[in-house]
C-alpha cells in the first residue's frame, strides 16, 4: 500500500492544540508509530492520515518513552488514545476526501 500524503491535513493538525495538555504553541504533527490504517515498515513513517497534534514537550517525551502504546497508556490510561484521536481528526478534517456513493 502506498503511503498517503496530504500536506493540507498536516497543516490543519499543526494548527490544533496538543491532544494531551491543550498547549497551542509549537504544536507538531506526530506520525503514529502504530497507525490506525495501513502499516509502517522499516524506515517508513505512517501516512498523513495517521497523525495527532502534540506539543514539542509531549512529542519529545513520546519518542523518549520508546513505546507509543506505553506513552499513551501512561498519559491517558488508554494505550490506543493516539490511534483513536488520529482517526477522529482525519474523518473530521476539512481535507478528508469523502468518496461519493
């Protein structure tokens, strides 16, 4: 499966507050290590539909933790919090391409 890219969605995500602390300064789009859709491989990051807004401090802490599931479990009590939020953000993004039925 080809990696999905959508620069406008990334800009949108970076304009949102951090999903953990609400800080809206210096927000970065974190590409999930365990995407809700698709997959990651060696040296491949998740598609742009698998991102969440994190402040610089939480983004750094996530990567220092080494385990995305462990990080979200420690921060929110739900190891799938990042996956859930990324999916909601994507499905509600003004740049999500809905297919006509």
